[in-house]
């Protein structure tokens, strides 16, 4: 299974995007490096859990990753996008909420690609 490696990649991606967002849009003077590494640990736990509970069940449905990706990914993307949009609407489109939900969406979509991408031989 590619779950641990995908969770590590997702944690680094989401932590980096979050720090870029905070640095650019929230006018932070400097980025504190220890806080960045702490956020990687926290996002690793969150990303690993979300990958395990929302992406890995699809791998039990099909043996062929190519068919699985083509069959289920579009529906997952639509449902996840609508969920993020609904949460943003409920939060009255506050900047930080929209930023975090956007990062979660980008990370989830990239995690699908990392998880189900066929191996090059």
C-alpha cells in the first residue's frame, strides 16, 4: 500500500500551501521554522487519517487502479468539491476558511493521483 508515502507527501504539500497562504494573504512578517515542522506532523496525522478513511476504501472495490481511478475519481472530486463549497458557504466565505478548504481540496485530489497512479516499469 502507498498510504504512508502518500500521507507524507500530502502533509508536506498541505503544510507548504498553508504557510504560503498565511505568508501571502495574512501579512505575516516571518515564517517560524519549528512551527512549520510541527504543522507537518499535525497535517501528517490528519492527511493519513483522511486518506485511510476516504480514499483507501475505493481500493477495495477494484483491483485495477486505472479502472478505479477513471470510475470513481470524478464522483469523489464532485462530492468533495460540493462539501468544501458548502462548508465555505456556512462560514460566510471567510478568507481563512476558504484558504484551508482550498488547500484540503488540492491535497485530496493530488493524493488520489499519488495513490492510484500506475507504476512505471
